[in-house]
């Protein structure tokens, strides 16, 4: 949950928001994602390379409905799971399964009825006129719901958000240069 709150707090529209409000939204998004039951979706899956350079594992595009899976990032994430000793949380093959489930959740959240239900679940009021309310979009909450759905759908020991954060951290590290290959200044 702390990662989820940090994700929301790091979203540009949420600067200065009360951490308790962010936690409430994160909890609501996670609960919504766990309960989601997407219907059949006519979505084509396309495998691509170049995800590591772009910082992408998978991506849903609505027009036309397609999920792009970046195989180089999936392979790197599988290696990272092994390196970190997280195989009990993310069994072999679960990175791809979770990525597909995550993007399926995004496709489902794209439907107007589902999107309206999600906004009501989050409870962020944009406008209120007497008893009527207009619920607002909460930036980043759809990511949390999609991660929660993927975890539940794939039976994972931890949220894929943890793996996403670990992968981003691993990819942001600069490769270490062995000392024998560095230039040395001799006085």
C-alpha cells in the first residue's frame, strides 16, 4: 500500500494532497481492481522489442484495441525476479501473464460504465449540486486498479507494482565499470 500511495503522491496533479486522502484513493483503487471481472475483450496482442529503452513492459491502445507486449522488458523482469529471489511471489512466466492481465484491466476500465463505477468507488467529488455529485478522475488510480487486478487474476504473492518499481530502479542504475578499465591519473 505504501508503494501505491507513493505512486499517487508522485503524480503531478497530487502535489500537496493530504496523504490520508491519497491512501483512501489507493485503498479504493486496489479494492476495485481485486473485485474486477473483465468480460471478453476483443484485443489483439502484439509482441515488440524496444521496451527497455522506452521504459515499457506492455501498453494498451484503444484504437484499434491492441496490447503491445515488450518482450525485451519481460525477459529482463523475469531475470530480475530470479536475481532478487522473488520467484515465490512471481513464478516463472507470471511477468507476461501479469502484464497481459494488467493491460486487460486498462481495456476494461476504458468502458464508460466501468469508468463511471470506478470514479464512484474512488469518491473524488469534482462538483456537487445538492444531492447530486459529479465524480472526478483520480490520476494514477487506474494503474493501481490494474496492478491489483493482475495480482488477483494471476494469484501472485505481491503486487506487480513492486516488480515494476524494482525494474525501474534496476534500469536507472548506471552500469559499473571495472576498475581495471577506468582511466587512472598518475601524479
